[in-house]
């Protein structure tokens, strides 16, 4: 699997490409205009970066994203014990769901309740951009892991085959 720094690089390059893509005629024709506002795009980029550095599926090991949580890192510890590396947190559907729900229940919900905030006051496009940023950052990580495993497997297969043909000679 790519290491943490490689994951960060891949995510940032893809974020850059997405941000360029959002200015393309295809996006301006297909996406509702409110999602292309500077506010929505900034929120998307922000949550994508937070996702990359703090909400990586590699929270299932003692990774850099895990350590960045400081004293709060222990909220992820049960998942390391329960799922192990590349378990549930690396599942394309359950991974983002579990990660977002955990942050939502442990950090967001208490603040929302304490300050009596309402999601209705936040424009819908901001909420969706925020979630999209996090989900994209997690999915790109999962795809990068899957692709690198596939590459490694093919490389080992080729090596084995080469060894086999060498022996025959
Ligand atoms: Zn991973």
C-alpha cells in the first residue's frame, strides 16, 4: 500500500485536478450553480484536506492521521482492535460512513446540542460540499490502496513466472 506521505500527495494532486475540473464547461453545465460558488468550492477543498490529514482510513493503524488526533486519538483505537488494518475502514461504503458518524457523534453532536444549532440554518449546498470533500478524500485513499495491491500482485505473478521460465531453461 502507498505510505502516508504518498497518500497525501495523491490526494492533493487529485484535489487540484478536481478544482481545475470544477471550472470546466462540463461542470458548469451539469452541476447546480450554487455548488460552484466560491463558498461551496472552498468548503469542499477544506473538508477534503481535513479528510486527507485527519480522517484517513489508515486510522485503523498507528498512522500519521491517527497521531494527529493527539489526546483524542483513542476514539479510533476500538476500530484498530475490532477491524484491523484494511478492514471495515477501508470498505468504500462502510469506511466513510463509520468515520463520519464517529466524528459526528463524538465531536459535532455535542457542540450542536450545546449551542442549540440547527442544520437548517446552513445552506444545503454547504453541507453537501462539506460531506463530499470528506467522502472523496476517503474514497481516493481506498482506490489508491486497491490499485497498489493489484500492481504488487501482478508484479509478484510476473516475477514468479519469470523464475519459472528461467528454471525451464
Ligand atoms: Zn490505507
